[in-house]
C-alpha cells in the first residue's frame, strides 16, 4: 500500500489518557472559516458527544480527524502521538473509523463485499476469498448481536441494518476510535435503541466513541462528556452529569430556547377530509398490504399527527392522499364531501392538496434553480406577463412566501443548496403555500434540521393551521408530534392501531400502539 | 507504482469542499450583455481560432476570400446548430438523443420518397415538382420527426428504457429503415432499386444557393428556443425535470408530457436539419447523410455549457458551441487542405475535452486537483505525447512529429514534477 503516508512522529510513547486530542484546529474554505481554533480532547474509552447546529463545524472537524481534510492550523494527536494524515487510509491505519451521516455503501454488492471493500481478502491464485470474508462478517454481526446475512444485497437492507454494516466495517478495521455522524437521523425508535445497545457494547470492548447528534435525549443517555460547537468555534466541553439538555441547546444556538408548546386551542373548522376503509395492497410481501382499512377525518384548523415506526406506512398514506403513489388503493377519500381519486400530484394540486415530501434533497429541491425558481415553481402561471414569464413578476410572487415563512437568504437569486436545511424546508413550504392549499401534508418536515430552525418551523406550521389549513404531519420524533398535533394516529405495520387526543397521548402510549402486533 | 491518493480522490468525489450550511450561499453568476463568463470565454476562443487560422493558413483564404469563408462557416454552423438546439432541450430535460444523425437521414428520405411518390416523372427527369409537392414532402418529414419523438418518449416512459438505450436503438434502426424505405420506394415507383434519390427542385436549389435561408431559420429557431427555455412555464418545467425528476413529479409537473415535448423537439429539429442537408447536396442519401452528426450536436451543447446530468444549459451557450466547433473544423480544413475530413472526429473529440477541462482550470490552478496524479497520470504522459507526436508527424512530417512528441513529453513531465512538488509543500 501507499508509502506516501503520514509522518507519524512518535513524540510521547507513554500512554496518554486521551485517545484523540485536536488542538487549535483551524480550517478555512473559500469565503468561510469552517473551524476557528477548535480544541477537542477525547478520553480513551469514553462516549464523547459533539453537539452543534448545522454549519457549526461538527462534520468538518470529523473529516479532519478521519483524514478527508487537512487543517490549515492546529495539532492532531492520536494516542498521544502527533499525527498528520494525508488520506482516509492513514486515519484507518491509526484506528479511526468514521460512519458518515450519508452511508457510503455500494448498494448492489452483498454485505460482506461492502465490509471488505478496498481490503478484499484473496485466496489461492489471488482470487477473491468470499467464504472467509462472509465468515468473518458473520462473526462481526454476532458480536453486534444482530442478524444480517453477509450474502444479502446491501441495498435490500433497511437503513438501520445498513448502518450496522458500516459499524461492522469499522470493527473489521479493528478501529479503536469510532466516529458516528448523526447515526440515528434515519432510524426508527427501535433501531435507535438497538444502536444504543451496540454503542454500549463497543464501549465495553474498550472503544472510544465520538457521537454527533442533534437529539438531546440520546446524547444524555449515551455520552460521558459533551462538546458544543457554534459557528466553527468551541463553546464548551462538559460532563453529561453536570449539565442539562436545556443548557446544551442554549449553548448550541447561543440563546435560551423556551420549550415551545402549542397547546393554545386552535379553532376547529369544517371537515376537510374524510378517509374511509383505505387499503393499499402489497402483493409481493407476505403481509399482503402496505395499508389496511385506515379511516380518519381531518378538519380545517387542525393538525393530525401520524406516528409509526419506519415501514409502518406513514409515507404511503400521505402518498395515496396526494396521488403520488400507485393507483391501486381501495376505500374512499372525500375532500369537502366530494369523492376524489388523484392519479397524479397535479390533480391533488388542483384540488388544493399540497405535500411537503420526506427527503428534501431527493424529492423536493431543484439544485439548479435559485430560491425564487424553487419557490415559484408550482404557481408559475401567475408570473406570466403577455404570455411570457417575467422575472420581476416571479420575484414578486416568490417574495411573499419567502417573507411569510421567514426564509433567511441573501436574496431571491441565491442558490437553494447554499441555504441551511431549515431554510430550504421553509422554501418548499412556501412553494406549496403559493398554490393556496386547504390540506397540507407534511412528511417528517424537520428531519435533519437543527434545533433553532425546528422551533421556527413549529411556529410556522401552527400559524398556518390557525389560518384555517388542515395539516397532516408525520414525524420520526414523538416529542414533535406531542408538541404540534391535536390528535395523533398511530400506525403499526399498515394498520391504524390508535387514535389519541392530545390530552391522552403520551410517548409511552404511542410507542405501545406503534409496536402493537 | 503509486496508488491513488485517498485524500485527493475523496475530495474530488465530493465536489466543492464547502462545509455544510455555514458557507455563504453563492449568488447566481452575473451575466454581462446576456452572456455568462464561460460564454464570453467561448467568444474569445472563437475570435482567437479565426485569427490564428487566417495567419497560419498558407493560402490566407480568410483574408483573400472572406465572403466565401464566412458563407461556408455560416452554412455549416446553421445546419449543425438547428439540431444542436434540439439536443440542448433534450439534455437540459435530463435525457439524451443519440438518434439525430439517423433522424437526419430518415427525414431527407421521407421527404424525397414522398415527392417521388407524388411526382415520379419530374423527380426522375430532374425537373421541378412544384411547391405543393415540396410542401407535402417537408410536412411529411417534420411529421416523421414528431412520430420518432413520440416513439422515444413511449420507449422511455412506458417501456421504461433508459434514454441512452432507447435512442441507441433508433440510432441504428432509423438509418437502416431509411435505407430500406429508399430502396423499396425506388423499386416500386421507378422499377430499379436505388440507394439515393436526387432532389433538384428549384426550391431546394434556392435553399442551397442562399446561405441566409438556413441561417435565418437557425436564428429564428434559436430565438424561439431561448424564449421557450427562459420565458415559458414549459421551459422552467424542462429545467426542473432535468434537475430533479422525482421532485418535479411531486411538484405536480406532468413529467411524461414534458419529456414528450423535449424528445419531439429534438427529433423535429433533426428532421428540419435533414431537409437542409438534402437541399445542400441535392440528394437524399440515407447511407451516409448525417452519419455521426448526433455526436457533433451533443458536443456543441456540452461545449456550450450543458450538463449531461440535466437541468443546466443555455441557448446562447449552444449557439456559441456550434460556432466554435465549426470554426475549429474549418480551421483544420484550411490548414491541412486535402483530406481534412479525416481529422474532423479527432478535432471534435479534442475540442470537447479541452472545452470541458477549461471550466475546471480554476480548480487546477488553485491547487485543489492534479491533472496528472499517481500511476494514471504517469501513464498519461507518454500517451498524450505519442498522440500529439503522431498527429504532428502526419501533418508536418517525420521530424516535426518527433520534435513535437519529445516537446510534449518534456512539458508534461515538467507539469508532473511541478504538481508533485506543490502537493508535498
């Protein structure tokens, strides 16, 4: 392998109490200082959480630790030795494995091939030794106490299992330091709980864990110490026992975040939507259906929350309501007393139903259009002057929702991908507000959005509801539903297992219904 | 052997190293006089190419016969440009149309066979067939374009073939179909099989003799396409479709219909170009007419700034790309003189690589990426030197070839050394 490696200068061979020390790290990118004199000290064998809003510099810091980036200034010490990585391979050799937020797996290859990608074992004649790799893989998975078949096509695994593949890869590298960049952002509660057990097992084996997360409950359950970054600067490193979630989020955003609650009763209006006996078949699956016999109502001025584990059918339900899925469902949907059956999202738009999709980047954003173009897209006809699009009219059109939803942008010409996740989401909500919807479907709208922006989105959604919209909201985070929703429907494996009024809903009751067999 | 540098490959695979969210959002690059910086660079490249050709060409034909040179370039540019505009729309919509060269052949053949069927005696006797017959022939050709575009859309949206496969099938299929049609029509109408049909109606001759006709058609079509892409809802939907197809559908855009328009526009512009090729050569010859031209159209679009992943591209860019391509091809023919068409493909290839690399020169200069990294870079040095040396040997003789090859080897070696030193400091 590469001879052009780091100059690993052994300066202090005595065992340092720190697995990793990053001192005075500075990293600049054209036009922005991503990290400014950041210091991070991680003790051997601890779970060290790194918290910060999007853009605080967490990922950049981890990319420096894993050899992706070079710092412009600062010292990196691994196991007490001054270290300079010239590539990710160097970091791997030093025992650092990183599990990126966006998993880096080749979906078409089997699990074992992914675990050994780039370090394939070879047997006789230099041919691949698949059986030995599969065996090693099985033993890694049994260490992790989970049942993943090394021969399965990786793309067929659920996201939670794919993450375990990454962890197995880290184990196979014999990494002593494992970095996890927002590992639970795509996981269900059950999968998150399993991941927590996995992390505890890794710690028991003497590994050091660096854990990046937005989710305070997880951080406080797992971490020994917490480092908070804000705007590329180090704010504080504290013992978990000596602080509170409220204090941490306060440091993250630089202000005290009040526990937002929208308990003020919203006036409930006419019935907008009546769903009766909705079923969506799933022939190739043993269960036979994606949704089975779902019935509920939605009124104007009401937020109905939909809870459920991943695969429970939350997204499928919204897709049926929006005409975005397969048109094979049975049952009835009435919109303002009129039966509807949308075959294309266009028909839903025309009937004043709007949907903000789950995966912003993949299903919502147009990276080549600017902010104005992204916002005005669904209502472009209103920007026609003499039959042609007028840029001025388009900007006037887009300016309204950009202002109303509180998008922070340097201008309507700005590239949408340069905005933060929260502002991108506000742009997409603004896009749909231009279609003057009566029913707004929000599929996990705050996923991957930082704490401050979440609170802003809650205020926005509550405000829209008070203006008379009917909102259906799904979320992978229960506190979010409890904060916003008037009623909560719980789905479990495609069936409606509970309908809870806000007063009777608790996390425990929802989880109970979501895991009902 | 040196294995690839991980840090380097990681960085380039991630694109710009902007950190999440915190980077100040980029503002759209300002256009000056309607053209972006890259397009001004193309304008400059065109001027430089013309001036160089005028000086290097030993006949100095640009100075002695400016009008004739201009006419040549204009005609070729207009013909290429017409269906390059179609390719631009298809590419921005996130597709690709490999079949335009064959569509050119089919369009000419349809027009000629229609006229042959309607006025067999006049065609065989090289006599005028009259505007009505010509009109029907032209309409039949354009209608064929619409049908082929529809076929593409059906294959792509209903049969769910990738656009590359669907239009690869028609690339080989349509030309063959055109040849069969030509042979069976001539056999049926005249009694003898023929691989081509002569078209000598005065209307076609007028088009051949008046260069402003194809130029005017190209200009009108360019203005139309520009308005379409920048000032209509459909145009915006084309950009949205190419930028993110799933999001476009979920935003309520009838993506199938947008694709239908794009592929029909692509095929119909090729059909229109096919008519001009027939007029130019006074013959519909499906064996060779338009052969390989699909790649020139795609090259013009790419040189003009279109991204093959869709969503990005402009009409001024494609127009300049087409002019640039034709100017360079013309330059080679002026400089080499005899048998220059042999080098046409080579020139198009080199121009595309250079033009697309040019847009990344900024990153290379800043020290982000290396042009000759690792073992691949090492092996690329003799490859490139051999290529330039062989080229020079064929055009300037053996000694010139050796000198050029050795010179290239030396320069590339120097670049390699400089890059390695820069990356270690």
